[in-house]
C-alpha cells in the first residue's frame, strides 16, 4: 500500500518476474492498485545455445498486440496475422513464445483430450 501512496496517478509500474511468481504478484498488485489497473504483459525469450533468435511478445487482454523478432523469424507473418486479427490467444498463450508449430501441437493435444 505504501507504494501506491507515493506514486502519481499517471505513473506506471514495470515488473520483471519469474514465470513461477508472476501470478502471485499480479494478485497482490490487483489488491493494491485494483483489478482494472493491469494493462498488459511482455513475454520474452533470449537466445541461447539452442535458439538463434531473441523475441518479445506484448500481450493485452489475451490478445497479441506487439512482437519484436530478432534473428530467426520464420513465424513473423503468423505473429503479424495474430496481431492484425486481434485473435484471443488464451488457448495457446503458454506456447505462443515458441512459435506456430508449438501452438498447433498444443491445440491438437487439447482437442484430443476433449474428445
């Protein structure tokens, strides 16, 4: 609560969190700032020995609203179509950063589980 008291009404708070804690901190921030104050999140992956690219995806209300792709960008047109179409990506959100092939595979697996 002390944080909210020292922030101006137009201030922004950017947090960099581990995927294991982000949900707990979001709930805490909802209690402090109100559930309507959350604007979006940036999901990113840095290059490693296995990946030859760096990327960041910007999500708002379960929709992809931006993407930064550096290096291997085989899925660039697919990300562009998701952004332009305003599609709800909640069903593929956990695999979205890994590209279309991972999202298609996870969607196929969910459909088989539901059958």
